[in-house]
C-alpha cells in the first residue's frame, strides 16, 4: 500500500512518540525524510537519527530529545504544505516561527533547509513543516 504523504506520517510518528515520552521512534526510511531529520538534528530538536536495515525493511530510528526535567524539546510539530495545498514562500516571506524560538523546514533547490538557513542563503521553496 502506497502512502500519499510520507512527511506527514513522519511528523505524526514523532508527535505521538513525544506525547508518550518514548526515547526513540522508528519510521520508514526515505532520502527526503532523512533530509528533514538532518535539519531537526542540526537545529537541536532531536538528539540523533540512524538508518537501519536494508531494502523494504530499511528504517530510520529517531532519538528524541528531552530537557533535564523530562519535558520534550519538540512542543509542537505541524505539517504546513500538503499534497492538496502546496505552500511556497520566497526568502523575504519567511517570517521567524514563534519569534525565532521555532523553525520552518523548507525544501529548496539546494536541499532541505531551515528557515534561518534559507534567509541566510536567500533561498525560497516549499514550506514542509513548522516545529517549536
């Protein structure tokens, strides 16, 4: 069975795992998901991720990040652009998420970047999700 929105599935799995305080969550692997996870890791929202297995059984294990008091670093994670309603923004239209506390994950011609990186490189693209 094919999935129509694999990025939404990734975000939902992370959101559900954070709500029940799991230390990690497994998601089906794809290059695009790995790029999104790399941005979340670079920006400090997840601790790490590793790909495991081969072929159809290949998974990405996402290690979630929590504060010393056990509060999750990811308070909210939302899908912005969907298959039925794509959202594109130029770099001048990318406003800071929650006044800079959060990030937007953007798919650009130079790969998947955070909104901060897009403003720095003056790149726009499809707004995949917002995280804070």
